[in-house]
C-alpha cells in the first residue's frame, strides 16, 4: 500500500525578511494608545511645565553669570538659588508622574495588542498552524509583544518631552542668538541625514533578527518537548549541534542589527561635540571682537539650551535600534492579527440536534495545492451505524474525519450531516454535535476534573465522576493524592500516556454528542483495560453514529461497514465477514495481524 504524508507541516511558512511599511506600522501601534488621550494630555501639560522651568531656570543662570562677573550680589544669589531649586524639584516630581503615566499606558497598550493576537489565534483555521512553526508563533506572542512594550515605554517619554523641548529650546536659542542657532541647526541637520540613511540599513537587519529568534524558539520548544526521545536515542550531540547552528545564526543576525544601529549614537555624539566647539569658538570670537550681542552668560545659557535641544533628539536616535526592533516585531505581530480567521458563512444555519446521518459525496482534498491527499471519497453512515476506517499509516483516515468537523476546506465534493453541507452550518454547533477522541490526547495544566469537563462546560461534579467511571479512569484518579482535583503538569507528565487516553475518553462520555469519532482511541491502553473500555464504548456508541479509526482490526469486527483506505482512496468496503471472504486488502491486513497467533 502507498504510504502518504500524514499532514501539511512538511512545507512550513517562511516569512519575508523585509519591513514593508514602517510608517503604517508605527501609526497602527500608536492607535493602541487612543484610549489614554486624557492621560496623555496630562503628560503633555506636565512636560510643558518642566520644559518651561528648564528654559527659565537656565536663562536666569546665564543672567546670574553676567551679573556676577560685574559685581558680587550674594543675597540675591541666595534667593535665586532657592527659587531655582524649588522649580527644579517640582520639575523632577512632574517628570516622575509623566514617566509613571506613560509606563502604565504602554503596558495597557501592549496588553491590548497581546489580547488581539491571542484572540485571532483562537479563530484561525488549522491550515495556519499546520504551516507555521509553534515556536515562531509563540515568539510573536511573547518576545515581539515585549519588544513593542519596551519601545513604547522608552520612546513615549522621549517623544513627548523631545517634541516640546525641541520647540521650546529652539525658540529660546533663536531669541538668544540667531548666529549660534544657525550653527546648531546645521549640526542637527547632519545628524538627521546620517540617521535616516542608517535606518534604511537597520530595518532589514532587525526583521532578520526576529525571524532568527523565532527559529531559535522553535528549536528550543522541540528539544524540550522531545527531551525523552532525545535521550532514549542518544541524540544529545546531534541536537546540540543543531542548536549551535541555529543559535549561531541568531547571534550573527543580532550582531549585525545591533552593531549597525549602535554606530548611530557615537556619530551623533561626535557631531554634537563639534557643534559645542563651534558655538564656543564663535561666541569667544564675538566677545573678543567687542560685540555686545553675545556675552559669557549667553554662551553659557545657549550651551545648556543646546544640550536640552539635542538631548531629546539624541535619546531617540540612541533608541533607534529599539525602535527598529519594535517595528519589526510589530509587523510580525500584525501579520498574525491580520490573518483571516475561520468564519461561518453569512447565512450559516444554527443547529442543535442531528439524527447522525453522515455522507461524504465524491470528496477530494489536499493540504497543499497540487499534493492531493484524498481522491473521490464517498461513504454513507446511517444514524446509529458504526463505520470503521482501516489502512496503512498516512493513508488519509484521520484527514477524512478532520473534514467531517470542517477543520479544512474541500477542493471538491460535499460532506453532509442530515443532508446539509457541513460548511453551511455554524462551526460551534457542528463541533458540539461531533466528539473526537484523538490518538494523541492533549491535556491542559488544569485539574483532572476540569480536563474532563472540557467535554461539557456545565457538567456537574457527579457527571464528571460518572464519565470517569464509564471510561474506567475513576480507579487511577482516586489513587492520586488530590484525586479529581489533581492538577496535571505540562504535557500531563505526571500521569501515563494510557491514563491521558482514559481521560480523553471520559471527555467523550461527558460530551454525549450524537456523532462520535474514535481515532485509535485505545492505542495507548493495556490489553486488560482495553477490554473494559471496549465494552464501555459499546454503551457509549449505542444510538450514535460512530466512526472508528483502528489499526487493531479485532476491535472493529462488529462494525456495520468497514472502509479500507489506501492512497487516499476507498479501495474496499463491506462487513468484516464479507471483506474476509473477498480475500482482498482487508483480508491481507487482518491475516497479517492474526496469522502468527
């Protein structure tokens, strides 16, 4: 028989290493602070006060310098120092409050972004998760959102104070000396041109860095999750070698991004120092030539103004790497937020009950275009019937059941429930009518009680215990220290694989859906327990339409119809006895399991 790929993850999505539209991305990030307009207005007012206090205080300092070069006025100096000290203290208090407010606003904005990406992840179709690494998805939700949060906390204050300081200090400088202001503006212009050119280089570097970080997170997640496999197969050295390669790739990308961006700060500081030198020299020449327009006090004040003028600009430029990194992160985050979620049709029907009649009508399906998985699959399950699907691993059995729950769109054909195409039904209703017991059940870090209750959220504690008893899980649960209140560890590592499967079966009991899918439901259960569970499942499946995917053919001998799947096609169908008499593919599978016995 042909063995086919079991899923689409062989062709994972690769992100493009470019920052496509950073102005739009920046505006979108800032839109998340729209809720805090009042708070930001207060910050704006506090910033105006601190800037004004700085301007007035520094001008008074210049006047004092000029006056005390002429005559000693100690009492007046004491008063001025006292007033200036009070102003500076009040400005410091206001600065603390504006920082506190902006940090709170940034944290709330980051929380909103994180909620939006997580909310959309809950609605995305399975195809998205099949084609994206889990580590990269988690990196977007954690690292990338944290980068945005850090940038907002650092740059909000800088932007608010910077804009006001640049305007205020620039006006004060112009009033003091147009000549010195012209020199200062020329230096600032050179700084701006250099930074703009450097930013074009760093944008791509930071996007590449974040992609490499996503790959590194994927490597770490796989290594931790598969730790036991790594040790059992003595694969530590190979795993370490792969990690070293991925780690080196990320380190190189981070070095390129950081080294290029870190060059901006020293260049700008050098330009500012040259500006200070030029202003001092020009002022000294003016004073020595006997000009009365520039004094020592004016030069003193102007240099302080210039420091406060270039300081905010330099602070933002020094944060260019943080800004570039955050924009790259924001674009990666918004890519997920903008992914089209799984949506019901506008006229999707609301259904609460079903007779359980299921029909596949000439269904074709491919995870990726041009790589078909199912070919012309047709079947009919009458209400209450048990349909078994058998075949080699990767033949397409689980894929057929995924289409029943409308997890993937069809290429052609129809999947019908009570004669209605499942794509025309509300997904939430459809998935309440169909319960799936997976071959590899997933348990959350919740109590055993809550994990079983996932099958029906409003189930009582008594119903949970009854479902566990029906699934033959009650015995091992009561042996645990906290019984049904036992909180499962990550990946439910504090219970065995077979016990996880029993809990998954208990979920199916408590859900009591009219249509039941058992995907190798007893594969991880010992023979004695399997016999008990099989008997319990007879009661569970009574009156329900049941689909059983099985490799142990002894468990499906009483199925109403058995479908043999090979290469995505139904190659045989019929009862157990009829298929054995035919002597075809099913008989070969059956005899291969029981001839030796």
